[in-house]
C-alpha cells in the first residue's frame, strides 16, 4: 500500500525521525534557557555564597555546615567545584552543577539527546555533562550488544531450521 507514492513503512519512519528532531530542538532550547537563567542567578548571588540544598538559605562558601539547619554543605561544594579553563585554571563554583542520575537515564534511553546535552553543557556544567555523556555511551554500547546478539540468535535459528 502506498500513500502519495511512498510506502507506509517509509512514511512512518520519516515521521518518527521528524518527531525526534523536533523533540531534540525543543530540549536544546529549553536547556539553553535553563542554563542562561542559572547563570543570571549565579551572577545575582553575592560572591562566596552557596545555597543550602536542605533549607534553601544562603550559606558562606567556606562553611562546612548550614548554620540554619545543620546540613553538611561540603558535598555540595565539592560537586560545584571545577577548573575553569577561561580563568587560567582557577577553581570556580558553578551553581546548579551536580551529577544527575536523571540525565544519565535520559542519555541511556535516548543516546542522541545525551550526546547533545553533553556537548551543550561540557563547559558550563561539567558534572551534569559527564552524567549525560556516560548515559549516552552506555546506551549505545548496550544497543550494539543487543543488536549483535539478535543477529547471532537469528543466524542460529536459521541454521537450526534449515
């Protein structure tokens, strides 16, 4: 069966590709918007302050515990530290940067999105970017292994049947 001279399976594949491309464009635009908002918030924040993940209050970057709720902020400071190549190798605090299991899972199931997020975030949010990249890499490796095993299974079944 044909629709406008194109087979139905080819049309379905084309539509799926168009939807995926549109979804990637939307994700990249929202990621850029989110990173711009986070950069603006980081510039508005007084120097040397970080946000407590538990209570949301501003805490001195040199503090080990939040004076308001007592939560340890040392792990937050470690996850926010990275070496900025632009500032001559100085350690810079990046607000909102932390490893993310959610982005790793997204990269695993949709490796192309994980790769795009890695490329977009690798300079601004290196820890999030690393999570996306790892998820995408593991997803691609898993996909290759599954496809290889399917071919082996088909080959074995073809040999048994004939």
